């Protein structure tokens, strides 16, 4: 039986068939209306667009885990810091914010970075802890002396409507690259500390940095208004209202048998889908080229046996840092894309269960080490995650139908929304049991 499963896993038709089944699910979601499917193309495309963003996130995690065996438990933090980029890059500048405390804020950040760099230089030359502590203490005092008044002034600038520093008013697509750069910088800082030690230190460090990033975004109002959120983030596609007011588009929608409101939603989602597909395919192309290059073979050799690779003269720590930064950059790009799609930055929505655990389920189910497997797993798991919210109550209703009315029946019906968590656990267990290397395993 084991040999039969291995033969099926190595079949060249396995991935195309699974992708065809996945495509059929989205077609059914768009065309069939019953208790299982919505019969709405708007719903189907909305699920697909978020699934494509999840696929890009899963590709970043797959680079870290599938290529190098690095366990990143702080995916939510790198998504969040990437999602900050559209706010700081593409929103228009807030009137009066820069004059209130902008220069002093920039100077304080430079002082903070300079303090860290000076502390490292001092330690490298003296190897004395007390001199490093003195440098850090003086730098902290200077940093807070500059930073605190600047933040107070910015947050006092029209706090009801803004109270934040604002953005640069640059194109929104540029913010996707900046989001990747933000996440890469955070990954470099974490990797310089945690990589080279035992593997569990990286898991602890990424878990901590992920929560720290989200906590900073929630509490620093000057950055992105904290829990007050930021809406009306610019988008790279037309607005539905603009399309609905266009007579040519109304005629186009009528020719296809759609109402103008429904057609405008479908058109906008198709525009987003096109952009997301381009980004996804470019990342897959680069990832596949890297995986099949000498660099990719070296990374897999390090993943499979670090001791042997190090004995062959490979700098394991440097290569780990390299792939960790690259994977985090991809995750940061996905975070910027997600905020652009939503048009809203809400730091309280960055939940580790959704943005770390579920991403890991996607990678494991799809097949770690296989880029196409990660894409398949991401889109499939996101589809099931969304539909479980509908299918779960329906299934519970059928199962408890024969039961008499009472507390037990009411409790089971009330617990139906939690079916999505049970469903994800069952899917993961089934895949680990019958396809332990994933639906599309690494060759």
C-alpha cells in the first residue's frame, strides 16, 4: 500500500488533476446556488483573490521551511509589517503632521539605529559588557528625548480624523515592494540574533517578534492610528461606483446579462485577480529557478544534513539568514497586497490563528518543498476555511435534526460556527495520514 501511495504521489498527472478539481469548485461556487454553493461570481472571485494572496504567503513560508527547514512561527508579524507599507507609502501626507514632529521623529529613529550600530562596534573592539551597556543607556536617553515629544505632537494633530504621520502619496503598487523590504529588514534583525543557534530559538524569536510587531501597530497611533484603523487606502483598480456611472460599462454588463452593480463588482475582482496572478507567477518563476539552481541544491543539502554541508565548507548560518530574509520578503509583499485588497488596515485583525497556523496548514497540506504544492494547498485550504462557515451549520443541522428540542440540541447548533476549526484539523490529520508529504510532494 505504501508503494502504491508513493507511485500516485509521483504521477505527473497528480498536480494537474488536483488543480482542475480546485478550479471546478470555484466554478460551482460561481454558478450553482444551493445549500453548499452561493451561485455568485462575486463570492467566488472574492474567495479566489484572498486565496491567491494566501498562496504568495505560503510560498514565502515554503522557502523558509521547504528549502531550509527554518520554523517561522511569526508569519503574522511579517504580514503585518508588510501591510503597513501601503499606509506609509501611498496615503496622502497628513496636513500639519510633518511640521509638528516629522523631522524630530526621523532624527530619533536615526539615533536609535546609530546607537545599535555603535554598541556593536564598541563590543567588537573592547569585548566589555559595561561599555556596551553605557552606550545603549546614553542612546536610549537621547532617543526618548527626541522621540516622545515628536510622537505627542503628531498624535495631537487633528486626532479625531488623523493623528498619524501619513504617507508619501506614491503609487500603491510601489508599496508592495516596500512591504517586502520592511519584512526583509525585520527578518534580518531576527535572523542575526537567532540563526546559528538551536532551531527552537528561531521559533521562539519569530513568535515573539510577530507579537511585538502587531502590538506596536496597535499602540503607536502616530504610525497608523493604532486601533482606530485606517480606511480609504488607495487601490490600483477602478472603483465600483465609477464603473456603475459609466454608460459604456452599463451597456457592456447588460450584454453579458448582468446588472451593473453585480458586473462592477465582478470586474473589479477580475482586475485584482489579474494583478495577483502576475505577482504569484513571477514569484513562482523566480522560486523555481532558484530551487533548481546550484543555490537551491545547496539549500536542500543544508536542510537534509547541516553537519555534512558544513563539513563541505558551506556557511550554514549565512545561507539560513539569506533564505529567511527572502521568504519573509515574500510574506511582506503578500501583507501589502492584502491591505490593498481590503482597503483597510486594522491591526486588531492580525490573528495568529488565521495568519500563522492556517498558513502552515496550507504549506503542509500542499506539500512542503514544492512551490506548486504550496499554491494548491493555500487556495484549497482558504476555500474550505470560508465554506466551512456555511457547510458546518448545515451539517450540524442535519446531524441534530432527529434530536428532540432541548439544551443539548441548542448547544450543538450554537457551536456550529466553530466547525471551521474542526474541519481544518480533520483535513490536516487526513493529509498527514494518507499523504504525509502533502498533496503535491517535493520530488
